[in-house]
């Protein structure tokens, strides 16, 4: 998608939308034109990884802009916006780019219905409050719906990966009703990522014990999934795949402290028993790590890859997710102290321990689900815990 963005902005058709994608696109385009202050509409588009949410969203941005309507592409996560902006640099003026792409915290204090349509990608990542200190505004969902005659939310609830993510279908519907908007629900199901395999995604959900599916093994699923014996072997494979077209990256669960954000020689993730050391992605690359020509030597995390894709993804599964006696178990204490994803967990434990642990389990499982579904053609995994490795291996074939 990122590589095709310039061509799409110029009006060229880079992706042929099919079935449910076409229905969503045409419906959203129609609602964006006929919505008004007295006829507000909210569209909720549900879809798993690789179902084309971002493709439809970007196509809508182009089409609605061409109609002369006031629209923006909105995400909470800055990485997709940064990559899209980098791809458009030189093709459009900086002011044009900044007017098209913005953060979900941009609508605090916006005038009601000032936008004709707001296209919210990765809506599951929306927060209640905005700002670095989470102390600005009231609720991002409310502020977006209030600011636009037509709001289009693309959502996958199983990609909520931080404590503050509030993007749920029920909450969007609640705010829509309160603000006098009609709600329209859609689903995207056609699979474009993971070699077009719905089966691989269902297998991930089943194996991580997020939800039970019929896909107990990977038999008859045409997707390149491998388990590597060491992190060094995994990284070497990703580096080799990256030589093809700079579209292979290594990511990991956030279980190692991000100590130095600038020094290329400092290694954050060290496993001496495997003669392996690497660093988290550099601050100098900012949020374009996934397309930076030299970043294959670094390790990305959920924050630098969610909402984006590569051909081949390598994933290091840390000690925050293990399998014991056939049960997937999470351990929030194994997350790095520099990780803010679970900020709020300790306080929540004092209020309701069972509920806090349930939410932490959901977030950690969702994180690995999201990491393992970034690859269009392949996913390669190394497990820090050997019992977990054996469990996943046992689920590959009957």
C-alpha cells in the first residue's frame, strides 16, 4: 500500500477492490456526499488483519478529496502516517500532506461538523484522552464524530494493544447515538495478507487461544510459517529475505528495555547463549523504521509496525507469553520497564485483580497476533521459551 500511495493520490487505480471492499467503498463515498449537520452518519467497518481496511481508507481519502469535500485520514498510531507522508514527500507540498493525514487527538475543540468526512484507520487504537500526558480533551471517539458530518471507523478489536486503547464497536455506536448520528455497520472478510490465507489468521487466533476456530493445524494452508531455533538464525533469514526488495523486518515483544535510542552501536537485546545482540529501532529513523534502507539490522516493536506490512516478518516471542501444560499464559511482569503499553496495570490490580489480569492477557495476546500478521508472504518466529516453541511446533501438522 505505501509503495502505491503516490500513484493512488494521482488518481491511478493500484488495487482492484472486490466484493465487501467495493461495497464499503461505495457506501462510504455515498454517505460522505449526502451527510449534513442534520443528517450525520457513522460507518463502522470491522475487519481482521489483511482484509483491506487501509486500502479502502486510502482510496476513500483520494476519492472524497477529489470531490472537493473537507476530509482527513486519521490514526492514533503515528507510524502509518509517517510512512505515508514519507512516500508522498516530493509528490505533494508539505502543507497538502499535513492537511490530509493527522492524529486522532487533533479534534479537541474542533467546531461541530467542520469536516465532511473523517476516515479513521486503526480505530481500535483510539484513546479517551489526548496529549502526551493523556490529559487533554474528553474522548477521541466523541470528538471525531462531533467534528464531522460523516465519520468512517475501520476497526479490529483484537488489535487493541495498550491499556489506554478504547476503540470498541459498542463505544462508537454509543457516541454516535448521543450525537444524533445514524450508525451503519459493515464487515471486510476477503483476505489479502498472509498469501490470502484466512486459515493462517484463524490458526493464529486458535493457537494463541484468543478464540477457538476450526484451524487446529497449518496443514493445507499455503503460507510460509517457520519456527527457528535461535534469534540469530531468525535474523539471518530476515536479512536474506530483505535483499529481495527491502521488505523484510524483525520485530519482538516489548520484553527488553529500550536503553539507548540514538547510539547505533548500543545493543538493547542481548542473548549471549546464541551469540545474538541487536538494538531496538533508532529514534533517528523516527516512525519510518519499516521502510528505512538500513533498519533491517534493528528490531521493531508493535508501535513501529502496527497498521503497516512487509513481505516477510520475523517475530521474537519474549517471556511475557509462554505455554504451560497446553495453556497460553501471559506474564505482565516480563514486559520492559520502558514499555508504556501496560501503564495502568498495577493501579488496576489494586482495584480489581481478576479484571486487570484479564485485560493484560488480552493486550499481550493481541500484541503477538498483530506482530505475527504483518507479513504478506511469510512469518518466521523464535520463541525464548522452549516449552512454548514445542507447543507451537505441535500445532503445525497433525
